[in-house]
């Protein structure tokens, strides 16, 4: 696990919420992310407002190519959510570098743990230190509405 993971040339990390292209991110998530298909824009905006938002940007065009957000109490716990890398730039190492930079950005908070849920990207997260729960039988969830089968 390295600090300051390298991005492929031509891409940069940012924790500046003002740079986030909300239209683009909502489009990605609500139409192409299995966990957020159909998410209303107003719900997405409320989620962003209560989160630390991150992006990866093409250094030439300035176009956003990845997004993620973290919900945290800034002391003990964080939840990494809505990690999305544009299909046009996948396979370049952007996802791994992105999650590594988010981890490093949060490290000074002294958190005990950061959790996430993924259906298909375990290898990306393992490269930056995530691992399965040691005792998943101790964890529980309270769904406020039925979840799609692929999120259970």
C-alpha cells in the first residue's frame, strides 16, 4: 500500500466539491451504476450536500472522469459510496489511484474504519487496503425500503 497513488499521466485528483460536474455525475449514477439506477436528482444532491465529494479530472480538457463521496463523522467512521469511473477511461488504473487518494485524504482524521459495499470491484479496493469484514455475522443492516436483489 503506497501513499499518494499515482494517476496515469493526464489525470488529477481533487477534493474540491465545487469542481464536481453534478449533471454528469447524476447521469452516470442514475443510468449506469447498478446501485443507483433511477436515483432522483434531488436525492443525489442531498447525498452530495452531506458528504465529502471527490473527483478525477482530465488535465487537458478539465472534464470529470470519476466521482466518489464519503459520509463520515470526521472522527471514527466513514462510508465510501458512489464510486464511479467513466467507462471511457476504465482499465487505466484510475479507480485504484482514486480510492487510494481518498484513503490518504481521510487518514489525518484518525478514523477507525472506512466501509464500502461492492458487487463487482473487490480487487480494486483490495489493492488499497480494503478487506472483507473479519466477523460479518456481527454486522447488520436496516433497509428502509426493499433493496434490489443485486444489492443484498
